[in-house]
C-alpha cells in the first residue's frame, strides 16, 4: 500500500547581518547605540550556551512574548536578566529532569509513547497513544509515580506514526514525501526531508513517475529522522516555503524551536497548518524504532506530510516526522530539529 509523505521544496536562507549607526551628541561626545534585542530563537541559543546545566529549559511567555528561562539559583537568574530574558525559579534542575527521562528510557520504553521536557511545568510530559495496552499503561504510570512528580502522563487519541508526504511533493521508492528546506554547500544544491523518506529510495522526482531531480546522499532513521537529496537536474530552486495561498515564505535563518512559540507547518496533504511548541528533547517510540531529541507541537498533519517544513516566519525550525490524534490544533505533531540536520551534512539554508 502506498504511503504518502510531503513538505516544501523551495526555501531560502540568507543570514542577515545588521549594522548599527553612531549618533553625535551636542558636545561631540559619541552616543553609545542601544543594541537591538535578539530574536527569540537566537536569544534562546545564547542563553542555553551561557547557562548549560544551570537552566532546566526555556519557553516563550504567550502574554508578553518574552523568553522565560527556568533556573534553580539566584546567580543563574542574574545571568538570565543580564542576557535580556526573564528568569523563573523552579524546583527541578536539568539534571533531575534528565534522570527522569533516563528512568523512562530504561523502565518504560513502550511503542506508542513519547516524552519530552515541558519547562512551563518543570516536568517531563509523557503521551501514550491508543495502541498502548492497559497493562503497559499501568507500568508507565508506576514508573511515573516513582519519580516524585517529575513526570506527568496523558493519553492521546490515534497512534504515533510516521507520515509519508509534505510541502511540495517529492516521490521516491514508491512513496510521496515532502521537501522541507532547500540547502546548499558552496554551489551545490540539496533538499532536506525526513530520514524515513530517504530510507525508502535513492532517486527522487517532483512528480509521480516523472524525471529524477535528485539523488539521496544521506539518510538517518531511526534515532534521528532526516535525510538529504542532491539536485542533479541542474536546477537552482528557490529558498522559500509554500503557504498554499498563492504566496511563499522566504526562509532567512535556522533556529531551535522554543516551547510556547507559535509555528507553522507546510505539507502536501494538510497544506498550511499552525500551532504551538509544547515540548522539546522529545523521545518518540515509533513501531520501527525510537527517535530522540525531537520537538512536539500542535501544528497538525496527516499521512503524506512527512518531510514537511516547520517554521516560524523566516526561521526554519524542523522537518516533519509524524503525529498522533491530529485534528486542527489538537493532538501531537513531531518534528526533527533542522539545525541538527544542517550540522550533520555541513549545509546551510539559503
């Protein structure tokens, strides 16, 4: 039975450099310019690098739009304020949350479950789909109950599954997938898509049964879910995402998703959908193997959206992997962080 996968072929990324001008004071004294605040995703990366294990995660406050950084000490809180973000004191450290996830990995690795960090509640948020039996559900809850409130468990409708399809359709190995973002290394052009797509075939076309436009040069699934296809037809595709309303969204940078952030997903089946980020560092236990360090969102999808683009404005965030129980903005959709794929293949969005 043909499975479908899909996302957006044309996306560009231009790294934007800003310049600051100097003003002059009446006494010829130079006035120091006020630096513009960093964009949300860039600030998140900066704070993460500065604090490391001194933070238990970050999220965007929906009311103010500001980046909130969870900390366990006042010293770390002062560093957060100095960076331009808002500190929030929490009970559990990053090490304690990591230990809770390690316990789930060793004692409750059940197909049909996923778990990840929800910094808003300072917990590990576990979801179990309809395929998880009552016996396994009881085991999962026993493990969660033993972790002193660090883990919460919820049922979700449907089943976690990889979704073959995306933004602009690509076809290979008998499947329809989606391209996420166009990327480059020097003058060579590639597209990124889901690894469970590129596992399926070496040659890829823009239409079913059409001429080959690219060949697989790398694939990683399970553990990760990304793959790369090199264009071989001489094309220099655009760097934008299809919004399915007659227009496109230029992509000018890549970042990591932040919990609470609003995002969009472009895929060939459900077209353009919107949602928010609900958890990061997510483990998903698919039937054919686990994937790690994923992102959970409510930007829903359906079969045929795999490989699609998750983005916020001009920032590329992720490659669509799968979902469970998706209707509108209910359910869970999973993406592979795009920066990991960019680093693995040494490419950049353009």
